[in-house]
C-alpha cells in the first residue's frame, strides 16, 4: 500500500463526505418530491402539509380505493350475471319467434297452394261448363224438362 500523506488523506475524506452528502441530499429531494406529489393527487381533507400527514392520507386513500374496487367488482359481476341471464331470455324469445314465424310461413305456403289448386279446379270446371254449353245446346229431352239438365254425379 502506498504512503498517503495526512494532508491528502484529509482531502480524500472531505471529498468522500461531500459526495455522500450530495447523494443523501438527492435521496431526500426524491423522497420530498414524491411526498409532495402524493399531497397534490390525494384528496386533502384537512389541508395539512406535514409529510407524515400526507403519507397517512395517502395510505387511507389507497385503502379507500381498494374497497371501492372490491365493491365495484362485486357490483359488475352481479350486473354481468343479470345481463347474461337477460341475454339468455332474449335469445330464447328470439328462437321461439323464429319457430313461430317458420310455422306461419309453412302454413301460408300450404294455404297458397290450396288456393292455387282451388282456382285451377274452378277454372277447369268453368271451362268444362262452357264446353258443354257450347257443344250442342242439349237434347230434346232436356227441352221437355223445361231446360233443366239432369245432374250426373
């Protein structure tokens, strides 16, 4: 180990102490800055500026926020369950309405088919009657009965 004169040793100690004081000053500055920031963002009930009071309010506020979060999570969970149930009910109603609509559509198609068939039968019957009337006007026996025809069934 080299020999260090007392004068140089004293300067080293002074320099080290100055560095340590600067480090400690920056540390305290960061702590104070953080406490001041907490004081600005935490609701101020009493208006105290003391560091201990600010820290205490911050802790209380964090606890308050955690309690609110727990209540909100419980509330949102219940609301979600209710919404899921309502959605299930609405889906069931929608499915029932679709089923009823499909039944109505099928019934309408059946009725339209029946109407079309009846119209075709009526047109065929009308055409057959026209052809019978235009075919010869009937026999004399028909004339003897006063123009009434015998119905064949």
